[in-house]
């Protein structure tokens, strides 16, 4: 009995002690803001006075701090702001919101000594020495330092129309759409009123291996707003936003944000481009954390400004970061950009990224007017380091979507989200569905589709593109055209495309018809393609210009310089099979019969000066293409590859078949090319293309390589902009094309020019080739004579023992849309009707 009494007494004592401890527990939470702007402040250090209990505010400026004992005072410390102390009610749960006032003296870039200003310099600068230690220890602190890593990743992407005024919101045209509008804190990026239009969530398991270097992503669930496919391509929007908002890895030398490469503040070359300042030391944490503020040496360059937090120990690991861009940066349409990174200590004593947030606000004006705000938050949890992973984890594709990932229930998301999501954000899914059923919205989308895509949707068929309805040239005169294509609403298997055109001057009808059968029950414009296509086309084309089906008679390309009266009437019969694989290797098989008739100033004359009215060839072809890691801007009726650092390889073999379907010549043509973009950090990027071809066989000049010339006033990246049509032909050649964009690196240093935010461009093109004697009409019989002008001067030539070369210097980003180049032709200036200099323009939308 005594023993039982002693037991209950012990239990009661423990309970009393626990209750007493709980009763003395002090819990404080709240939000920290800038006193002037009212914006929330992330990574503010919050600690109980005279203790080592500390925390930091999250990306939304919120904090919670807990002490097991009674506390009386709380301190708030943030670089660039005055320290604040607040009285705390001991042993209570309470909310304390704080506004911090700016300390104008804390971030001065000069030190005043004896009345003299000392310029900032790297030498003997403790902040620079510290950042160099961070750079030296990058490899050991990166996630790739572990042999294996496994973790979960949750992504949430929100996109909204922002900066909407109350007046705009109350317009009559939006009376049916009031349910869409949401309000947020007016101090946040984007303003008070938002119109959310897109939300996307994804939950994944990720696996990494150091040796051998492998990665695997298993998408467990994904959910997004789905728009009406007649107007907006959902996959295309998803790909575009993922390109704009990529993962942020501060340990990389360059960080990709809004399609641009920014130099990381801890890149190998950071001390040459950034200024660094030690602005605080947080001694309440173990290990101590040093706050480093940084700013660009030149505020218009592609650089960040903000703060990083680094452990003051032998590891120099990043524990947090908060940065954005300077208001003067040479970046288009970006009103504001904020990045916050939170790291947490892991079981191995290192720090791992736990959450990243990227918010960007876009608009035409600096601050006023409607804009767009994108907000991407990524949460990382359940890290496992150096665990043994089965080899089967990395088999198959690097990214796998589990069956039914896009059909997960609401309960699945409630149980598995790694981050919170507000009720207002969840409403977006239902709101967009409701919006798309409103007749006024459907009418609006039809108009927008016509203006931007160039097609008028009629359900199973759409008319367009409108920019080809009217054009002109010297042979056809005024050319009128109308056509279109079927949509997936008619069939997901069968696609038809057609047009009819008429030339007022030549009084001839032209037309095109194609039928395509999708073998994988996907749109023929969607990756991976797998289809059969049969087509017939009777139309005109300029010799040497690739026919692009429905785009070759764009109205804007009707304006040309010099003499451009050489044209062909063509009949094309084609049959193609295209197969793409998930690894981005593809091949295509083709059979083509081509009959061509010269027109205008172009004549086909044999060796005896007899005129040839028609030339017919039959060809079979095999094309191989490999584009590792390629992504597309995917539209409903198009797809455009996204230029990236990965190369694209092409190899094509074509054989001419004499006696087959009327073919008149035997020949073999082997062509190969490599295209790649090189990123050079602060010096911008270069697009480089190398191409070569060899034609075996004796053929007339229309079947040789007719080099891509350009007689329009538009600057064309893949053509020779001062070469005339049909000026050069070859049966073997190699070419190189370099187009470099400096992103304003030099203009940003000029005091007056830098305000215009212009960007420098430089290009060089060289073509080296020639003709074997058997294909040169001056040395061989049985081949066509080269075209001449009316005065007898040679119009078409073979390249000699020197390459054709041209280059240009240009100014880009004029009015944020226009690039203008001054082009110089370096040689072959004695050829008739050529220009040594020219000015060419190109419209380019870029950030």
C-alpha cells in the first residue's frame, strides 16, 4: 500500500512539475514590417533578451518564438534597420507585431575618416574575405556533396493580373466577374487587388546520386487550372511558366530567372561584380551567423542585391538569403522581383534548402497600370542523406509521372501538401471553371486568339493565319489567300490543312492540301510527335528559300531590296513519317516528287542555250535529330523550341532517284549541323551554328545547295543578310554563324546611354564552299547555265578560294522590342548589284 502511495505521489509530482513548466512557457508570434513601406521583412532575427533562444521571420515576415521559461523582453535585429526591443508578458501566449525603421547610416558604401571618403575596394575588405571563404566551401555545402540524397518537393505556382484599381474592378464589363477578384495586403508585390488566373501544384519524390551522377524525379501528384483548349494551350502555359520560374540554386555560378542568367552573389567571380558589407553578427545562434549585404557595382547589370546569411565556422554555409533586383536593372517589363531562401540544419550538421520563394511583378510601366504577378513557392522536406538507394531507382526516364497523378483527390492534397494554402487560393480552381462558361468571356477569348495567334476559331476548323491573307511580289503582283486547319475538336487522330491563293498579275491559282494521321492519338504539334502526313502544294517560291507551308507569304516579307524577280512555280507531292522519342531523339522518313518551272527573270538553259520549261526530281530522305533536354513553348497549333545551353544535332541524307515517278537525276546529299547557345555570364550569350553539306552526283544548279540569302529589310538570323537570292551555289560547303548578345554589358557603363537600357549585339557569318568541275557550267557540259542579268552579267556564282563573310554590329532592346543592325559584307563585292553595307531590323520580345 505504501509502495502504491509512493508511486501516485511520484506521478503527481511529475505532473505538477510539467504543469509548472508549461505554465511558465512564453510563446510570442507576429509579423515584422518596414515602418515606411509597410512591406513584410523576411529573415529578421528575433530573440529573447539575455538568452540564446532565437528565430528568424519567414518569407512573409511572420515569426513564432517559444521559451520554456518566463521571458520579459524580445529584440528584433535586421540589417539596415534600427534595433527594436519589446516588452513581453511573462509566461503567456501573445502576438507582437513590429515595424522597423530604416537606419540610413548602416549601409553607407563609404567610410568617413578625417573628412575624406575612402572608396570601396576588395583588398583588405573583411566582407570580401568572408565571401571568398563561402565560395571556397561551395562544393562541400551543396546538396551534390552527398553520395545520395532523397527528399520530397512541393511546388506551388500562382499567377495573377495585378495592380488593379478599385475603379477598374468596378467597371461595368466586370460586373459578372466580381467573384474572381481577391484582395491582399497592399504592401505586397502586385498591389491590393488581384485577379488570380492560374494555379499549379506538384508533389514529387527526388533522388540524386553523386557517383555515377544521376537524378530521378517521380511526380506523385500534379494539379493545375485547365483552360478551354480552343483558346489557351495548358501544356504550353505550364512549360512557359516553368521556364520563367526555375528552381533557385544560390550555389550555382549563374541563376536563371525570367529567361535571363543572373550572376549568383556567391559565384566564383562575384567579388568582381558585387560590393559586399558585413552588416550584422547574430551571436544568439550556434554557430554564429554573419549577415552579408551585397549590391551590384553597376546597378543596370544582370545582378542581384540583398542579403545572405553565412555560418561563422569552418563550413561557411548559407543559412538564408533575401534578394531582388535594383530598380535600374536592364531588365524589361519587370517591376519588382523578390527571392527568399530558407535553409535548415540537417542530421549531418550541414544546411539544406527548406523553402524558396520567387515573386515577380511584370508590367509595361514602371509602377502604374495593370500588371501580372507570378508567385512560386517550393518546399523541401524529408531529406535522407547517404542512404543506400536501389539501382532500380534510376532506371528508365529521369522524370516519371505516376499513373493518375493528375487525378488525385482533394483529400490527397490536404494530407500531402508540404506547405499551407489559403482558402482564397483554392478557390481559383473553381473560379476559372465558372469564368470559362460565361458567354462574354468566350467572346473576348475569340478576339484575343485572333489578334495574338492569327487564327479565328470556328470549332472544328480555324481560319488563318491572317498575316498571309495579303502579300505581293514582282511575279504574282497582288496575292490574295485564305485558308486554315482543322482542330482537335474535329479529331485527335486526323488533321487537315489547306489554303487557296490567287495572283492578280500572273492570273494563276495556287493551293495546298495536307492530311495528317496521328499514330499516338496526340496532337501532331505535341511532344513526342508520331504521325504520317501526305500533302500536295502548287505554289511559288524563291529559289533557295525553304518552304514553310503556310508561312512563306507573310505580308511583312513582301518588302524587298534590289532585283528580286526570280521565282519558281512548284508542284510538291510529299509523304512523310515522323517519330519522336522521350529522350528527344527523332527521325523522319520522306518521299517527295518535285516539279519546278522557272518564272520572272529566272530561266533554265541547257549547255546549248535551249530553254528548259520543267525540271522534275524524285527523292527519298532520312533525317535524324537529337536535342537533349529540349523544351518547347507549346501552343495549340505550333511549338517553338526554347533556346538553351544544350546542343541540337541534325543529320539528313537525301537521295535523288532517276526514273522513279519521273525523276530526272541521281544524286546523294548529306547535310549535318550543330546548334548551341553558350552562356558567358555577365558578357551575355552566343548562339552558334555550324553546318556542312556534300552533294555527290552531276546535277544542274537548281539541285545544288542554294545558299540562304535575304533581300528583305528584316534581319534574319539564319540567312546571309547582304547576299542576293541565288547569288551563290555549291555542291560542298561548311558554314559558321555566331550571334552574340551582350545584354547591355558595355552600354550599362555609359552614364547617359544606360538609362535607355539598350543592348549590344554582334554577329559574324562565314561560308566556305565550292563546285566540282562536273557541276560547273563553265567547265562541264550537260548542266544548266547559271542565270544572268539582262545585260549579260553573271547573276549566280560558285564560291572561290575564299569564304563569303559578313558581320554586323547592332543595338537591341530599342523600345524594348526592336533590334537594328548595321551589316557589312566583307568580300565578293565585285559581283553585280550587291551592297557592301545595309541596315536591317528585327522585332524581338525579350525580358
